[in-house]
C-alpha cells in the first residue's frame, strides 16, 4: 500500500513515518509546508502526487492554551482539515486514520477509565475543535476510517514533558510538579506502531474500524512521571515535590482525570500499548541520545 502521513514534521508524525519505513511500506511524509490540510488545492495536489491508499492525519493545532483565544483558527485546522482529508479519501478510494485526543472528554471522572464510546463533553476550545474533527471524519468517511485518541505524549523528537524533566534535573536541586492530574504517559513510538497496525487493517478489511484509545497501560500523575524519569537517570525522585494545578493556572483547564480504556483493541485482536513504565525505560536512552547530539 501507499501511505501519506500529514503533520510529518511533528513528534508523532515523524514516528509514524519511521515505523512505516521500518515495516518496508511505501510512505510519503508531508509537513505543513508540503501539505496544508486546510486548503482544498493543497490536499488535492497531495493526493494527485502520492495517490495514497491510506492517509494518517497527524496534522493538528495543539496549542491548548492559545486555542482559547484562537478557536476559529484551531477549528479550521482540527475540524475543517480532517473533513477535507476525509472527502479526498472518499473521492480517491483511500482510507484514513485520524489522530485525536483525550480532551474530547470532560476529564472529571475519578476512578474508571473512559471507554471508547463514553459520551464526549470537551471543556476547552482545543477539545471542541478536535471533537469536530472526529465527527467530520465519521460523517465523510464512515466506512473507511479509524479515530485514534491519545494523550500525555512524549517522544524522541521535539519538545515534551519528559525532555523538560531531563533538562530540569540537571539544573535544579528541586522542582514542583502537579500531582492532582492523572493520565497515561505515552511514548509516541508505541502509538505509531498501533497506527500502522490500524492502517493495515483498514487497507485489508471492508468497513471502518471506529474509535481506539492509543495510550499506555497503567496511570500516573505528572509528578509520578517526573519521579520515574529522575529514578531512571539515577537521581533522587524525592527532589520532585508535589503541588496542585492551582499553582500553574492556565487559560485552558487541564483534565483532572485522563485515563482511557482500551477495550476496542482486544475486540480486533490487537494488544493495546504497553505499561507506561516499561515504555519510558526503553524510550529514555533514545531521548537522552537525541538531546546530546
């Protein structure tokens, strides 16, 4: 199959391209300069050039706080962009894997992971615009698409929380990290593997696959994650002190609980991503190597 990955200059997009190449697939990675998903002419030109069988949409407006003041722009990228891609896929007989987020939920649950079919209730502009993208894909390409929600991503490429913690560990004696938000720290390379699996299924089977949650198993707070980073590099985890969300007030409220369920993977005989600690242990040396280069 021929693959086209949008947003290929970002952390997840780069990992998806690398995973597909590792599998011997024919893949074209397009960053925003090469493909602006908000422009019909740009989308049309990309399809004419690459003639993809499967499109993976990693392009997104991800500035969660900025979206509160720039929702129109965020909606253009996160809502209208996926619609244009889905329409192009329908016109060319291609399939679409669309990346979404935990922010489509309210984040107010406390003990039970959100199943894939849980009612959505976004509390931020970012969440509303990402939900618009999910709905656009479902409307335009119901029989040939999959939506992959992920959260708390970190990776080798680009800025992210884990890289920040590695930096701060070398520069500060102690640091305060939020301990009242729970989620699933997720390595972007693990998500890329699951996206590749889904794209292969879409290209082989008839019908769309629906919604999947591509987050690591287990759960943690941001402090838990920071402490595990410190532990893995031989630093004292107690240097990371707990604080609450009020200490880091932001324009967009962060979900207090972003733990997602993984039942849909098992329904199609695929394993969900592994435990977050196991993934972090493998990812950390690669991230440190990238930082040192």
